[in-house]
């Protein structure tokens, strides 16, 4: 009867453990559109079967055509402190997975003991020495794959950490590119402001000359001098930006500020037309941050299964081989071999006590099995399962949110790049018209047909338009960097992790 009851209980426990079904195909709980609003889905002809193509190479910076930028990004991927710390996090996650894996293996230890002592009894005293050595071996039978699922979850966490590192590297590469082009753009702005200052100085000479000839008032001179002072202040600010961008670039490369970069003669790249964009569904495999969250969803799914398995019976096998040595020396009561009664001393009548010494040694072992069945733990086990499932639900929502974030980033950069191109066209027209207006007002002023105010207004408009055009061209490059970053890609093996010391 007892054996039948145990069998029934184990079968019931096994059935309870089978109530959980592992998630093997994680799908986002949001619909992924087939195309972007700013792009078209490339569909092959009906008679051509389209095979799966690998995700594009993530080395987007090669599209910029700047060898110096490529060298700086590759240097940053090796030396940046954030990148190096990320590799340490990857190693940490892998070692944690190894710790969890150890629970699936036999546990072997080594024990040794040595005792020496002396005791006193009624009929005398004795001394002893005892030495033992053993090799305890235990193994938990993973009946319901509890330990296996914990190990799977830890391995998936390590894979997620590796994907986080790829996402961080993409971010750092984009930041290096932004800092590099900011440094180039700062020099361009300095040159533009310097040229504007020279133009203002020439107009100041003209105004002062006409003032000395009595052709205009002192107000015109003061206004133009004010304009020159404003340009000098703007030039000082532009000069400061060159140092700030170099400092930011130095820090991204993992070194203290002060390094000088070969920026002289560099110009902003011609980024060309918008590249062909794959279908939005490709983001699920192209962006490492999305894949990382998916790995964590899978890991948490395994932990839910492990929490269910923790409430099921556990069988542990034990085997302990060893060696024992014992030495005994002391007084011993002499007994009759037949009756086992003490032999009296003929003189005193008391039991005869003799001095004896004994030694024993040999191999010993012990084997067994232990069954552990959780019967009642309040609601601790049930709450642990519910808590793990709540974490799983949270990660599923985070997975959907990450996908939405990726889609929005691609959509927004496509829109912004298109609008920035259109804005640059209008700014170029504005700048061209501003030059025409400035020349016309200057000619009228020289001919004495107008005062200096229209010239001053046209000059300020022209200079503002020129700086806006410079900033817009830099912004267009930034949108292209953001687009490449949003699209993700396959991480190249040449930027793999450093060797683990």
C-alpha cells in the first residue's frame, strides 16, 4: 500500500509539472507593418523565388567615405571605457551561467578528519587515535528538468548581454561619428563667421568713409560697429566649439582631452540619396536591442518553468567512499569467552583488568538516495510562480515597446531626412536671394539713393541665412547617422570580444 501511494503521488506531481508549456516562438503582441510610410516594400517577380538574405553589415560608417572616421570608430570600439565595461558584463553573465550549470553536475568533495583523545572509565583509562578520509559524491536527479531550465535561462541572459554589447557598440560608433562631424562643422562655422566678420569690416570702412565725407550720420557708424562686435563675439563662441568637440571626441576614444585631430581640410560628406530600406519585419533580426529583449523573454519563460519544477519531488543520490584508520590503547576488562562474564582477580576478587592495544583500518563506503517532496510552504511556491509569470508579462510588453521604438526611429529619421533635404533647398534659395538683396542695397547706398539701414538689414539676413544653411547641412548628415543606427545590422566578427584573461 505504501509503495502504491508513493507511485500515485509521483504521478500526480509529474502531471502538475506538465501543466506548464514552454514558449518556443515568441511573437510580439503588436502588428508589424509591411512597409514604412516613407518607403516601399521590394517584392520579387512572381516567378522568382526570393531566398533569405543575410542582414546587412553594421559598418555603416564606410558609407560616409571618410577613412579618418572609420579609423576613429574602430579605435573607439577597442578603447572606449563603456565598451570595455560592456565586455566585462558579458563575461560576468557567462560565468553566472556556468554557476547555474554546476547544479546539473555531480557534486564531489574531499573530507578528512583526525582525532586523538583520552577517556577515563570505571575500570581504567584508554587512549585513541582516529583518522578518516572520504570522497562524498551527490547527484540531484533532474526529473522535471528544473535545473536544465534554470541553466537555459542563464545562458539566454548571457546571449542577451552579448547583444546589449552590440547595441552599445552601435551607439558608441554613432556618437563618434556625430562628434567627428561636429568637429568638422565647427571649423566650417569658424570659417563662415570669419568671412562674415571680414565683410562687416569692409562695410564699416565704407560707412566711416561716407561719414567723414558727411554723407551719412554717426548712427550708421555705431550700428555697423555694433555689428562687427557681434560678429567677433560669435567668432569667439565658434572657436570654443572647436575645442569642445575635440574634447568630446577624445573622451569617446578612451583618453583624456587634449588630442588634436586631423580635421583641417575636411568637409561634410555628401550622403547621397536615402538607401534602400528593408521591410519593417527585418528589424526584429537586425537590431540587437530587440533581439536582446527577446532573449530575456525566453530566459524568463524558462525560469517560470523552473519555478513550477521547484514544487515537484526531488531525488538526490549519494555515494561516499572513504578510508578509516583506528588505534585503541587502554585498560580492558578480561571476560570469559564462553559466558562473557568478567574474570575475577584471584587476589582481590575484582574483575581482571589488562592493558591492550588494537589497530583497525580499511576502506569504508556509504550509498543512499533521498526523496524530498514539498508538501506545505504556505503560499511561497505558488507566489514564486506568479511572480516569475508577472516578470514574463512585463518583458513581453517591453519587447513590444522596443519594437515600436525601433519602428518609430526608422520612420522619424526617414521623414526628417526628407524634410531636411527640402529645407536645404529653400535655404539655398533664401541665401541666393539674400546675396542679391545685399548687392542691390549696397549699390543703392553707394549711389546715395538710400540710407544704411536697408544695407544693415540685408547684411544681417544674409549672414543668418548662411549660418542656417551650414547647420542644416550638418543636420542632414546627423539624420543619416540616426537612420543607420536605427536600422541596426549584423555585427562584424573583426570587432569581436577581447580574449578573457
